[in-house]
C-alpha cells in the first residue's frame, strides 16, 4: 500500500484533501468501529448509532467504487481503540505512509500518532478544508489581540469571504441583528411549528441499532425514535427542509424554549455538519439565497450565518489553540459532583426534566437549553467542569470534542476564567421563566430563593453571587447583582445558605 487513508466517523466528506491525489491502484482506506469511541465517555445510544450508521453508509459508497477498503466492524474484532487497531494493521501490512485529515479530537490524534510511531510509518496530517478558516488563520488573528472576541472573528471572516456582504459593507448596514432575536413565546406558546424532516432507519441503520443495543446496553439514551440523517442525500434534504420551513422564524425565536417542543425553529444541522455530510459553505449559501429571494428576513439569515461562520469557526480555532491545557482548567474552583439526575431526567425541576428527557429521547437540545438550563444549573451547582464536559460529550448526537469542549468549559462553565466569555452566563429562574413556558407547570416558583417553593436556580444563583462576590464586584453587569446582595438582609442571606445545604442533601 503506497498510502493508507484513515477516515474517521466525523470525516465523511468526499471533498477532503485526502481524496485529492488518491490512487485506487496503489492506495487503500482504513476505517474502524472502535468501542473506546463510545466508552471513553458513556456515549448516548443515538450518538453511537449515528456515527456507525453514517460510517457504514459511507463505506458502502466506497465499496461501490471498488476501492480498497479495510473496515473493522464492531463485534468482529477485539481492539479497543485506535492505537491498538491501527497499530496492528500497520504491523501486518507494508504501508508507505498513513494520511489523515486532522481529527476533531485531540485524544484520537495522539493515538494515531503513537500507532504510526511504533511502526515507523510516516504520518501526514492534512488540514481540514471543510472549515472556512484557512490553516493558521485563527492563530494569526488570535496573536494580535488581548481578548479573542467572537464578534470580531466573525466580521473578519465575513470580510474575507464576502458572505452576507454588500461590497465592503455588511448586508442591511449592520453586522449583527442579535437584538431582534430574543423573542419568547409569551404565555401561550408557539403556534404550529413545522415538524422537521426525520428519516426512517433503513436496513443498515436497523442493523446498527441492534449492534448498539447489544454492545452498549447500559448506555444512556433511547433508540425508539432514531431519525437523524446518515447519508449526504438525507443531509441535503434536511437542509432544504430547514430553509423552506423554519429559517424564516429562526432569528425571532432563537433563544425561546417551550415544554415538549424539542425542535422549535432550529435547523438540527449540527449533526450533518459535524459528520461533514454537509459543507458549511453550501449551508450558508442556501440561507443567503433565501434572503435574496425574500423567503427569510435578514435577522434570521444573519443570526443563522453568525452561528456557523462565527461561533462554529471560533470554537474550533480556540480548541486547537488551547488544547490540551483546557481539559484541566477550573477557574472558579468548582468541586461538586454533577447530580445523578443528569443521566436519568428524574427531577422535579420542570425545565431540567424536559430538557434532559428530550436529550435522553433524541440526543438533542437546542442552544438555549444547553446554555441556560443544563449548563446554567451545572454552573450554579458548581459541578466539576470535567464531569460537565464528559456529560455533554456523551449525551448529544452532535458532540465532537472540538466543538463541545469550548462551548462547555468556556462559554457555559467559565472554567477558562474568561478566555471565551467576558463573564459567567449566570441567571436566576426568572430568566428561564421569561424565555420559556417551563415555570408555569413547575412545583417551584422562579422568583423565590427561600421557602418550600424556592426555585433551585434562584437559590443557587444568590449563593453563587455570595461566593464569588469579590470577583464580580467590579464587573459592569454582575457588580449590580453584588450590590443587590449587599442590600439583602443578613437573615435572608442565611436562609439562602441553609436552603443550599438542603438542596445538596436532596439532589447530590
Ligand atoms: P441551530 O440553532 O440551528 O444553529 C445553526 C448551526 O450553527 C448549528 O447547527 C451549529 O453548527 C452552529 N452553532 C450554533 N451555535 C454554535 C456554537 N455555540 N458553537 C459551534 N457551533 C454552533 N454544538 C455542536 O455541534 N456540538 C456540541 O457538542 C455542542 N455542545 C454544546 C454545549 C454547550 C454547553 C453549548 C452552550 C453549546 C453547544 N453546542 C454544540 C453549540 C450549539 O448549542 C449547537 O450547535 C446547536 O444547538 C445544534 O443544534 P442546531 O443544529 O439545531 O443549531
Ligand atoms: Fe426551572 Fe425554577 Fe422554572 Fe421550575 S421554577 S421550571 S426549576 S426555572
């Protein structure tokens, strides 16, 4: 074998650099279903089914071209991880070089490096041209600034690519329409949200479902309703469905939540994007075209494009700039264990019960549920960042470490001490009440911090401010909350502390 191309489960794009000078007469492909990828964090069953089914479909397309493919099927081998499985292959075959697009997980890259080193096989790690940022572009941008603010990175990429630009000016005259994107559904809730396109499992997916039930029976998550796209054709259909039916209201309701409404106006495209079944350029072009054709307003289109061109590219840049240090950061010295109900959804808190229940059902939660319900509670609870990271990486179908880790440790848990966010995203239950319909049917009251009906978010919120008051005092917005705390009676502050102790006894 002149060149062995290693394809990982989140590298299912045929426009990747590894294919550019692939010669089927001399080169071969290596893919493997490895248990460690589902067990290094206890992966949700839907997450494992998604990756394995998409890999098997991709392998099928390679076989149809009669390309030489070495594919290890789960259960047909005893290997645990990449180091062993690839190492074994290299020790039994004459391989000139291994070629690989840079993985989405630092850990996997290290394992592949070791396998190659141990067999003295040269390894070529190629840039991932799926992303808009060119190799080194983020590092150069980062080097010139004190604080890497997402908004400036986003503007930089818009200027460089011309996406949503009118010559040198942002389309519509403003860079950002976020202020228009904060509507809630009021007290009555959303009206007739179009259901997203889901895909009935074909024979390949059905077999994967059986395999996953067999090999990972105790893992979290349900498989009753698996409908994620696992091929490029399905991914394109999912994109079309979003653009036609939900994009127009994406902006208005981007931050809104409602019970039993898992999808709302979100795109659900992170899955297809992260497996590289979709290219971000085609996704943004489809959204921009919908604006040009008058099918979606600018606040929706700009808001959507900002998530992909701004946030998605930004977190990837940060991941590769700060790994592996990021893994051990704990700036707020959070030392609690993540409560057990995160794995079962068994809690009386209506917002958490719904958000976690939905994750168990589908492996999905939209951004505000991740940030301001599950993430916020973990932050206020002062859960160990490492445990929070492991939970997110395990539970969401779209979780790949490069995108999950900065969002969790940086944006949500402030474990990086402000590298990504200027302050911790903290709020009391009143924020959840304003943005959702959860509190209407909850046994707790979002305004109350003490007493039998105190909302645990609100109690923990004041406890958090109390504990970190010196850190927050000088901050323009959080400083005001410290002054509210200063104005609280000593008795009330003591009652809050007692309530926190009770919560720890009850929920830990
Ligand atoms: P939409 O709301 O329709 O957004 C459109 C697209 O923008 C998404 O598909 C996604 O590709 C991109 N996007 C939006 N926000 C972000 C962001 N903050 N970072 C990167 N890309 C973004 N996203 C993942 O893809 N995988 C994860 O494991 C993940 N973990 C997260 C953990 C936490 C604590 C938080 C706060 C966010 C996380 N996100 C993650 C980002 C975001 O929540 C998801 O991308 C989004 O909810 C996916 O659903 P969607 O496709 O319907 O998104
Ligand atoms: Fe969540 Fe508190 Fe509202 Fe209940 S009252 S749904 S716990 S925010």
